[in-house]
C-alpha cells in the first residue's frame, strides 16, 4: 500500500460484492451491521476506478487524508 501498487490477490470488486451479499443477508434477518456498512461505503468509493485491483486499493479513498496528516 505504501508503494501505491495493488497486485491483485482478491479484487476489490469481489470483496465489495461479498460485503453487499452479507449486508443483504443481515437485512433479511433484521440485523444491523454498521461496521460492514461502513466498510462497504469505503469500497464503493473506489470501486469504479480500482475495482480490478486488490481490495487494498481502498486506501485510495483515504490517500488525501493520509497526505494531509503527513504534512502536519
């Protein structure tokens, strides 16, 4: 992640699909999963641009915040 390369071991698009299915199953049992929902939100932020890369590419959603923090 520090090198900003994401060799694909498990594509982000598959991770997000699995997360979506887990959330749908939880919803069907009326179970609230806020941590799963938050993770899914982050995956979806970079899905269009990094969906074929490893799920570690979710770091791209946080990169601006990380760079700001390094400057401070």
